[in-house]
C-alpha cells in the first residue's frame, strides 16, 4: 500500500510543521502554569496554586539572570601584558586605550580594535638604488628599527603603518642621498648620511601622526652597480694610494720642517752674534782711533814711530821666515825663525 504525503507518515507523525502559537503556549505553560495542572479546578484553589508557581518560577529566572550577568562580567575581564596596549571601540567609535594589568570592557557593545606590543623593536630592510648629487647611481640597503609610541595614532591615523614607514624611509633616503656625493656615501660620510635620514624620517612620521618612533637607521650596504664595480674598485685603490702617499709626505714634512726651522733659528742667532761682535769691534777700533788721534796731535813724531814699530811687531809675530837684504850686495839672508825657535826649545829641555 502506497504512502500518501498528506496523511500521517509511516511512523505515525504529522507532516505539518510545528505551529508558532503552540510553541509560545508551551513556553507560557512552562513559566506560568498552575501547580495543580487541571483546568477544571475551583477558582480559589487554582488562583492560589498559580501564585505559588509564578513565585517559584520567578526565583529561578532571577538566578538565571544573575548567572548571565556573572558570565557577561567574566567575559568582559581582560589581562593586558606589561608591554601591550589595547584600543577599545564603543559602538564602532574610539573610546580608550587599555593599559597593562586587569582590565574590563563591555562585550558586544565594545570591541578590542587593536592589541600591540609597544616595546617591541620592529625592523625592516629597504634595498633600493639611488641617484647621488654628482649623478652617480649607487645600490643602497637601509635598515630601519622602530617602535610604537602612540597606539591610537598607529591604529587609526594611517591605513597600513608598515607600508607608510617604508615609503617614508625611501623618500627620506632619496632626499638625503640626492644631496650628497657618491664618495661621501661610500666612504666616511655614511654615518652623517644615516643621521640625516633619521631626522628627516622622524619629520615625515610626525607630519603623518603615525604614532611611530624611529630608533635607529643604518646604511648596511652601499656599492656602485655591478656593471661598473670593477672600475670603481680601481678608483678606490687609486684614492687609497693617494691618501697613503699624502700621509707619507706629511710624515716626512713633520720630520724635516722642525730640523730646518732649528737650523734657521741657529743661523739667525749666529748672525745676530756676529753682528754684535762686529759692531763691538768697530766701536772699539773707533774709540781707539779717537784716543790715538788725540795722542798724535800731542806728539806726531813719537806717535808715528810707535805705530811703525807696532806694525812691524804685528807682522813679524805671525811670520816664521825673514828675508834680509844686505846693504851694498846682491845677497839675501834667510832666517828660519821657526827652526831657530824649535832648536832653542829643545836645548831648554
């Protein structure tokens, strides 16, 4: 025998869906039905029994509300770590930032929008190529370390903080590198360039109100493009040779110049001493001549004879050989005074 869907199913159940009114009636009977359970009971006893049942049901309903409230409060408790901060939205709008410790928020109506570790040092590496002031291309690898200084600004003011700081770092890098020569970037000027990038990056992030604090900026790698790196190495080697030769020249100059200055100072002192000596001798000769002139005026003949004898004495005292012309003959007498004096010294001994 075939089964008709409009009739009862083979298991004896109706095919019709449950009636909503029946469901509501069942709930009403569950909470507000009389304890006696019979509809035909007397009015007085039925009313009294219904009151007791209503009070008994309300008591359990209060317990249920208390349990639900306790569960709601429990769900709203949060423990925030020491290094973390949490941004709370109330009905979709910013409300507050939760600090470390045991905190509470209202579930359903409040939402934890952001939870970040503000003490964590975040880092990223930015590889790129730049054009320097002298129109040379250089490959640069920049390392940036930063932290979150304001979680509210970090979460709400910029759409993607990581992309924002990367783009700001690249902009600062291009600006600072474009103001410096390639030699400065590749040699000792890299530290100053890193400081300039840090200052400019801080300015950009402050304008954006991004809530990011840059801790350190380092240029980890800087080199010319691979196509010209061999030629650049030759230039660097030549520059190093130039610096070495310059240092050697400075070292030689430091060893020679003091000696030359000492010799010059000594010669100046000798010249000054000779000057003083000559001036003193000249002044003495002048004074002697003036005194001799006074004596000559008193006795010209005697003075002239005395001068003649003094001159002969001065000449003969420095000569060891004397030639004597014999008057009236053609012979010259030779007197070896040095030999005669030597013989007298030997006889005295």
